[in-house]
C-alpha cells in the first residue's frame, strides 16, 4: 500500500501511475480534491501524518521540499519506506544522514527522486550501464510550441 502526500500535479500523476500498475494507493492534501482514494490531511499535523504513515508500506512526498526532512523522520517512526521529489540539497543531505536510523527501522529512505536530479540520473545510469558510452542529458521546460508572453512551459522545480 502506498500513500502519496500532496495532490498537486506531481502527486496526482504519481498516484495515477501507481494505481494504473495495481498498487493500492491513497492520496491526501490539506485542500479538498476530486480524485480517487483522496482524503484530507494536513502535513503540518505530525500526529495525524504518523498515524496515516503507519498504515502504509511506502510514503511518497509530493509536497514542497521543506516538509521532507520532517516526513523522513516520521517515516522512520512509522516504519514506512519513504520517497520524495527533493529540490533542496541541504535537506537531502539531512535525509541521507538518517540512513542508519532508517536501516534500524527496517526501511529505506530515497530522497531527491524528482525529474532532475532523479529520473534523469536513473536514465543516464541505465544507458551508461547498457550502452557503455558517454551520456549527456539536458533537462528543461522549453515547449515545442512556445506561446507568448513568456514562450515557456510550466515550471516543475
């Protein structure tokens, strides 16, 4: 069972993908949303978050990065594996420092799994490992069909 924290664009996409692959998934946010398996949860309420985490095998944070360290610590208490989208190197370093605590709790914490770093690193490693060539990856939000006034796509990090 999986819990996705945050029902913005990323959280909804994550929950959708998990459900499409047969993973029993719940998704929550502080604001109401009309999506499957949704419930209201305020991530600032540690007690309520911990209670919900204890019901899950894995918790995925699609919340702003400033929540992630606290959520990683709560995941250790709940003995739930934890993944987040990262976005701040300082917070990621603090999460990585929780490795021994997580190990003792029998869980894994995987921070910084957004687009870049995250998916780009996984793809680059796969290509490098299987193709044995130099890998160059570029990531950005430049649209194929730019529209004024900014001629740019949605920001995602």
